[in-house]
């Protein structure tokens, strides 16, 4: 039986649900499909009118979170996104691939992000109808303040998400500017708006961690409590290796996020999604609660890996267990 939950029972706002399209978000995501295909934009479209759930996306912005921090952070992020990049220098800087990747550590050292990685661009990550010509994707991760995100779904947690999206936007812009000054064209990609490709698979490939039962990446150091941004480029970065920490097996035995999810959106077993077996969050159950609270974050806040100082110890324990088992 699920544990007692202060947010249950959850009854979606009828005004919001009247805006739901006939097609389900799960169908758009490819739940139950055995054949491989590229993902489709289901939410956070740059132009909401382009997607079936666009009216619900617009409704999200009508909810008053009761905190001016939301508007302040949106304004900051808009200013960052609209700031022009420097022109591409006429002569590209030459470095070997490993040196290019090492250069990214400067953005961690300067406090702009907490993690960086690189993956070779995979066409399977590109949204249907989109196109990415660049060969490399740089991923940056920015960590949440745990005390703030732990208040989810209160407005303070939602504002913390906004703060980190602003940081994610800034670091992507700074990386892109650095590359263009070094003679390599670059495109910053920031959340939460969907652009040309989905970042989670790229981040997993770049060594950020493993997909958790709650649909977010779990990293041993940060848990699931971080946000992503990206930069697309042809600069010859060396990809950073994908990593397995035993998190997938841990999630299979853990039910904490399942029990904590007010609308029962986190499924206990992996699902077939566009030909892959993976952890999946029921979009149509999750979205109404998410919208009504101007974001949620409960699942990443309660994840054992997200608690400060816990994740690295868990990873070390799982590594010792794997070693004993051969």
C-alpha cells in the first residue's frame, strides 16, 4: 500500500482538464510502441499552438504561484537568451579532442555549472520534424539547492527550478560564446522549452548518470536534483564516457518516488516506449498536478540519491557489491 500522502487525493482542476486534447500525451510519447522512432514534442513547445497540449501549456502560465521570484527569473532568462553571441572568429583554434574537452572544466571552476560532458550527436535524439547538423553536443548540469527543492511542491521549490534554469541558460550561452570566439560555430540549447532535440539521452551518453524511475537522470553526486542545458557544435571534442553506477537496479527495488507522487504517475515497472524498455512517468497523470503547482519536483526531492552526502556513498556501496558478485 502507498504511504500516506498529504497531496492525495488529487482532483485535477476542471478548467484545466477542459483544455486537454483528444490525443493523450502517452500516445505522443510512444508508450506501448514496439517500433523505434524519434521523439515528438509533447510539451514546452516554443510555440504552444504547434502541439496538441498547447492550451494546457498556456494555462500553466495563468497559475499564480504567489512569488515574484518566478517572474524575476523568467525575465533574467529572457535577457540571457536574447543577448547576442560574439561573431565566429575567422580562424578556428586547433586543439586535440581531449584538450577541447578538458577546456570545459573552466566553466565548473568559474561556478557557472557543476558538471559538463560531451556526446557525439545521435540523430535518434532529434525531435520528429527537426534537424541537427552539428556532430557534438556539450551538456552542462546545474545543481539545485537541496533545502529549497526539498519544499516541493511549494512555490519555493518551483522558484528554485527557475533559478537553476537561469543558470543553465547562462552557462550554455557562455560556452557557445567561448567557442565562437575560438572560431567554431555554436548553438546554445536551454530548458525548459523544447527546441531541436531531447537532452536526457545525450546527458546519459555523456556520463551524467542513469535514468531513474521518476524519469529524471540520477547522478551519484547530485542525485536527480539538477537541470541541464546544452551546446551544439562541430568543434572536435572528445566524448566523455557513459557510466553505470548500479542505479537502474536500485530503482527497480525502490518505491520512494512512486509513493510520493500525488497523482500516481510514476510506474513501478519499465515500459516499452518507441521500441525501448525504460522507466516511464505517465504524462497524462503527471501534467495536471504539475501545472496546478507551477511545477512539482516532489519525486526528485524525495529520491534517496538527491539527499546531500548520500549518493556517493550509495554508489560506492553498489560498486563494492558488484565487485563481490564478480
